[in-house]
């Protein structure tokens, strides 16, 4: 299951800022709504007091026959007023808050203390079903005011103000805030994410052995220092490789000349029993020097990357081995474009095929692509290798046997060269003992998502050739 947290730097920073804005807006909106509700209820109580005071003064000033009409005009389904001989509110039932509201009403009407009584009661929404959908506060103000003729004006009115559409207002405000944050983040992070992405891409190219241009030292101070450190590291690496290449060229010249001179001198020895061991030893020395220089020359980095058909290269390699009478088969797509160094990859694959044929009797090569990974496998039917020695075989000059003759294998650089070439392309190589016997070399290379139609593999004959019991690899 994919994590909901973005993996990119910009996405994570944007998510953190959006969450911070949402939390801040929610807290501010909750406090605003609570305070607005409190103020609204206070305003609603004041509105009811003003209405009752106006009605009481009007009743005292109109003729008695007009009083019922005035009361009916002020009444409504939500407000009920009547005149009676007694008060509907007991003075002893009022709390300090209600006593304060009664004093406000008495001051506005300019009547004697104790002439107004108020009581906050819960309102029965069942009496006014039209108010239920509007979510009116379940609070009503019951009022009793002594009139000039000694009678009491009794009434009850809801403490109600229209409730604003808090949800709609909050969502609109939140959406506007998030949009503003995302716009600011989008423009602000361009100077941060851009240099980081460029640095990551350059590091990936350098890891594959490519030479990249120095990165511009821009952006925040920390990113500029990071780019400067990367440029310095790349310059030092390039200088190191160039110095080593020049040193190896000198070693190649200095070693080949004395070996050739010794070879000529050995050929002049008349005693065959002495001459043949000397020539054989010099030939082994020359082969070791050439193999060592091939491994350390770093021609993987020297060759410029290009786009080529990896499946076609593997097919040509198999054809070359089959032309020599060797047992090699291939299963691969009709075409598989790949960006890399064909010479170094062919050398790596050729070393694996040579090992498979020499120690397993045959080589079965599979080339396939799984999304953004290119997989190459080389299988044989040989005796395999001990599990504890698999990783050590990739070290230079490491063999399973101590001999270094053509009969038992090479000098132990084939797998080291193969891993160097694969890792220079950003890939990885490993050896796996097959459950049914034999060894499988697996190569994973970074590629680009592509779709290609596979072609049928060649017939795979059985590996009935001779097998080495002490593979050198």
C-alpha cells in the first residue's frame, strides 16, 4: 500500500505547511465561532429587553380598547405576550445574571426596582417546528413587567439571532488559505527543490560514470555550499582518474618492454627443458599484466554513453559463441533500447558467458525489462559455488582454486570486471546457486519504462559438456 505522505521534498514541505494552516485556521475559526455565539446571545437578550420595554410603554399610552391590537401586533408564533393580574416569573427564582438583565429593563423603562422580572428558560422547539431546521438556540427569555395600572405584562420570546452558515464560511476561508499557501510554496520552493533535484540528477550521472558540467551554486546558502562541495568532489575524482590513467599507461609501457626482452632471450635458450618453462612463465606474466591493465584502465568511464539495442548486443554475443561451437542460448525481446556504454557491458556479459560455458557446459542468457529495471541473467548447469564464497568471487584475483593456469580458469578478474562495469551503470550484479543445480548470474540495470514484444527463445540443448570440479570464475 502506497504511503499518503509525498516522497518529494516539495510535496512534504507543502503538506506540512497545509497541515499547519488547516490547524491554525480550525483553532481560530473555533474561537471566533464561540465568541460570535456568545456575543450573538447577548445581543439577542438585549433585543428582547428592548422589544418588551417598547411594548410596555406603548400599552401605558394607548387607549384600553387598543391594547389587544397592540399585543397582537407585537406577538408572533415565536413571541407570546399577555396581560394578567399576576406575574408569571417569581422574583425569588431569578439568578444574579437574570437580576442584572431585569435591572437593565427597569432602567430603560424608568420604573421602580422590582417592577421587572426575567427568567431564562429552555425553549420548546416542538411549539415552533419551523425553527428546528434553523438550529435556533434552545433558550427563551420569560418576562414580567408591572404596568402603570398595576397589572403585569407577561411574555416569552426566544433569544435568537439567525445563525451564520459557519460550515460554508469556514470551508471557503480554509480553501482560500490553502490555495494561497500552495501558491507561495510553489514559487518559494523553486529555489530550493530545483538545486536539490539538479544535484540528485548529477550525482546519479556521476555514479554511472558520466562526466557532468559543474552545478551552478545558487539557492539558499546551505544548498549553494552543497553544490560547491559536489563540484569540488567531482573535480578531485576526475583528477584522480586522469592521474591513475597516466600512471597505468607508464606501467604498461615499462612492463611490456622487459617482458618482450625476456621472451626473446628465453627463445634463444637451447635447452628445451629450460626454455619451455621460461616461455610459459613469461606468457603467464604477459596475460596477467594485460588482464590487470584492462581491469584498472577505467575505460568504462572513458567511453561516452550512447543509446543502443541491449537485446541486439546480447544476440550478437550469443551468435559469436555459437559460431565457435559453444552451447549458448538467448531469450530476449525483439529490441530493448538502453542508454549506456555498449563496449563495457558487452565485456561484462562476455565474461559471464565465458564462465558459464567453461564451468557449466552451456550459457542460457535472458534479457527482459520489468518497468524501470532491465534484468539480464546468465545460467549454467555447473556445480555452482559454495554459499560462503559467492561474494568473495567478485574481488580481484580471487578464485576457488589456487592454480592460475588455462586448464583451470583465468586469473580471477572476470567477475571483478563485470561488477565494475555494471556498477558504473548504476546497476548491481549477484550470483545465485540454482535450486536444481548450476549457477545463475543476475544483473539489474536502471532503465526507462518501455514495452517491447518478446521473441521466442532459441532451443536450449542440454549441457552435456565437461564440467570443472574446481571453478575459477
